[in-house]
C-alpha cells in the first residue's frame, strides 16, 4: 500500500508520570506540505513533535512513516515496543532542528554536518565534506565550515543545525521552535532558510511562535490545546477566522500578528 | 639542632633512587592504563537503565572506594594465597590493587562528566540516527573528558602518591629504595627530603603538561555546550 502521507499519527498519547500531555492526537503530514503546530506553552506541541522521531516514546497510539507503522504492538492498551535499530533507521530519515541549536561544540560546522553522514549513511569523508560544503553554501554560509559553533552567531548556528539535518537527505524536517532562542534581528535569516526549503518541496512539521511566518508558510495550521487538537485547517481559516474561542483568544494574544477584524 | 646535612648520600645512590622512581612511575602508569578503561566500563554500567548492569557496578564502586588501599593490597598479597593458593608478587598485587582502586574512583569522574553533558547533545546525536556507542565515542565522551581533565589529573596524582603502599609488600619503588638506603646510611633526612623533591617535580611536570593540553583544547574550539 502506498500513501502520500510522510507522517500519519493516530491515537497518540504521551504521559509523563501521572501527567498526560497528549490525549489522543490524529494528524497527517502529506508529502511536500508544511504543517504548523500552534498553541500555548504546555499545550503539548513540542512533545508531539518529539514523538514523531521518538525522542519521546509515545505512551500509546501509532506513528506511521511513509505508510509503515513504527514499532510492533505490545499488550492490549495500544502500547507498542520499538527496537533501537528501527528507531535509529527512522531518525536518519527525519531531520530535526532544536530551539537551542544543539550543535556539537567540539566540532567545526563542517564536522557537525559530516558526522551523521559518515556514521549513519556510511559516506566517505570526501563525499560527506562535499555535501556539507554545498549545504552551507545553500544557506548562505559558504566558506564558514571551519568555524566552531562558539564563533558563529545564533542565526548562523541554527543554519548549520539545519544543514546537519538536511545532510541526511530526510523525507521530512521537524522544527521545534527553531527561532525562539534567537535575537530578533537574527530570526529572519533562519525563517528565510525554512521558506526556501518549502519552495524546494520539503515536507515540514513546524512548531513556532512566529505567527506571521506560520501564516505565510503553512499549508495547514493545527491549533493544540491541553493535549488535543482543538482546531485545524488552512491558515486563513484557523488564524483569520477561528471557530473556537480558545483559538480566537490565542490569536488575539499575539499582538505581533494583528487581525484587524478581530479587534 | 646542629644536624650536619650531607647530600653526598643522594649522589652516591642516584642510580638506585632513579631506578626506584622508574618503578613508581611504571606501577602508576599500569594502574592508569588498566584503571581508566575499567572505570569507564563501570561508569557506563552504572548509567545503564538496566538494573542487572547498574546494580553490580554500584556495589563494585561502593566496596572498592570504601576499603583503604593498604587493606586491599594486604588482602591480595596475604589473604588471597591462603584462600586460593595463588601467590602474587609485590608488583602484581600492587598493580591489581591500584588498578581496581583507581577504576572505582575514575568511574565516578566519568559518570559525573557524562552526566554533565546536556540533554540537547544527546537529543541532537539521536536525532541524526547515531547509535549509542558512536554517540558516546564522538559526541559525549570527547566533551565529558575535556570537562573532567583537571579532575582526572588530580586522581592520577593521588594514585602516584598512593602507589607508595607497594613498598610495604617489598616492591622496589621509590619509597622502598629510600627506606633501604636510609637503613644502611642513617641519612634519613637527606633521603626523604630528596624523594619529596622528586615527587614534587614529577607532579609539577604532570600539571604543566595538562595545562598545555587544556590550553590547546581551548584554542581548538571553545566550550559552550548548552
């Protein structure tokens, strides 16, 4: 069976101890589309993103990647077991970019981008370096490969982190508040990079607080509230004409994203 | 109060003292070479989520950290032959005792170093699909060891000093040689002053070397792991 959905999430639940963060999520990310997750802090959007590549293990429910459910069923409560090997292979196909960049500080930008290619994809040093150089050039950092992360600005570090993920030739890119740790004047360069990715046809699942950006880049906006999908649809619908009261309040609460007719 | 210092005893026995120093360094080096990888293995076991691995490692560390070095050495040297018939030489017994002792201490240094690496580094390493051995080798340990370098040096120096217990089981280390010369010449003051200076110089050399290494590491890439 083939599918055009890179990610299909169904009945996903995640608890930390007694606290249930995700209370049954169903969501698809179609190939070539950009889905943006919005919601107040604590609504579970970052946890949901981290469940997609199993940095967090879901308590119940399934994540299917390119039509194939990850893991095998265990017990009767919707639990699944995941082998280390399967998750490693999965993560190699899913790029993730973090709020805090998380570059490896003891490696140069180039080495950061080469590590996964060498260790996981088995590329040669020359091949990996060439790919890294090409990616750096693409995000406007040509020639900066020899720099250590501490000698790069936040925006540059985040672009290197995007290259590190892209170097694995992922089928989908996850962005976990990729601009939230940046100084305001550095946000633009990272957003431009993400926009260019969309234009190249990359499939993306994005958690962001940049509502203006979300509006322009999203094919679909998903508004999460208290661990559930509260409202979803095209950005014009969810962001300009929200049906639910919580969505409306959220949009109103973000002054940088003015919706004149809601005032 | 009119002690007549006579350092000719040092120059007369220079060869013997240097031989003793060589033995002390050899013993320490062997304990470092065995104790460090063993300490890493124990640390990884303790950090494991599998209780069947973590539990024995915890017992190992607690037991060998608690027992005084001299007690462990005497146990290996005097008690082990009684129990098993296996007779160890002074050097072997001291090398084993010091290796075990240092592995117990160093495992705690490794554990602290690994635990100090932020969650983000693990997330990023897992995020590109690295397996556990690879992420330890290329991402986590290089950072942990750099951070822990001064503590490692401190432990190694402590080990060098503790290695003098080997003299009690007749291994010809620097302390043993010094005792031997002083029994023969009664020049205890000169001899023990001399070996104190020798220890001081060796340790000074080690600290300078570590400083050099730290400096080079600092230059090759600053540390701002979050």
